């Protein structure tokens, strides 16, 4: 992104984040089934195109196995693996999910961890003192969930907009503005993640914007910028 002027990027972000704020202000809190769908997408989207992860989560969600407490972890894992092994429609084409067995095991283990901690996923997240505590729990007890995925889930669940989703688009933006000098396109450790989240939170204060909404705006701007760069290279 060094070919794009930092001021142009930050100006574009400043222009669209109020629209995102208006959107979340009118959004209803998701019900239990949708909460599990959001969490499933976060687990299933690792190393997989987002559209395919959404389609796979839709296939799992249609059966609603998360809402049934009769499953033990092994049986639930087999059930998820069966659902994830079937082709799903993505933008008019049938595709097969890439990691059905591993992600099935992670989904089942996460369901077991949540069930041991609380009577529902909503009750679990409502029981934490703050969003950072909630994120640390998911990172520690939900297999397949790292700081980025946990932050995304808690934002989409309407829990907090004070957690950053440091994906490659946001890190590219931070690099362009000179506030991230790392080589990694993803940050897995929670301590390191919190370090750069604090940097982006300071940057967000200049926009008078919660960091969890600013990174949403950054994600949109950087995707457009990347697409423009690809077209110019043709």
C-alpha cells in the first residue's frame, strides 16, 4: 500500500466510518442461533475465503446442532464433519470446504467449552466483566479462535466496539501510515496483538471513533484500494 498516500487513505476512512456507526446503532442484538453462526464463521474463515466460510456456516446453522445439548463432543464433531464435507453453493458455484475434520473438531470443542461455562452463548458473553476478559476466554478455551477472530465475534455480537480486528488489510493500512513496522500479515499472540491494538486505538482517537468501527472502515477502504491497484496493474 506504499503507492497510496497515507492522507488519502485516512481521509477515505474518516469519510465512511460515520455510516458504519449509524448502521451498528440500529442493529438488533443477535439471538442465540445467530450468535453461534457468527462464532462459526470466525472459526471457519481461517485460511479459507470468507464467502466459502459463510456458506459452510450457513450449512451448519441450518441444522441447528449448536442449540441441542444432547450431543457429546465426539458425536457433535462427527456431525459437523458430515455437514462440512458436503458441497455448498458459493456465488452460484458448488465448492467443498477445505478443512472439514479439523474445523469440525474445533467447533465441537468450542461448543463443549461454552456449555461447561454457561447455559448459553449469550449468557456466557454477558457474564464477563468486560470485552477484554471475554476475548481472553475465547482465545484460551475456544480452539481455532485467536485474538482477531475473538475480536470479530464480540464486535458482531454487539458486545464491544473497543476491540480491533487486526487482519492483513488493517495491518497494511497501519504500515502505510507508519504505525506498524512488523513483517507479519497476522498476529496470533494475545500480548503482541494487544500492543498493536493499542497503537490503532490511539490512531482512532484522532477520528473520535471507537477502534472497532475504525478498523471496519479501514477494511472497506483497503479492499477498494487493493482492487484499484490490481486493475491498474493489468
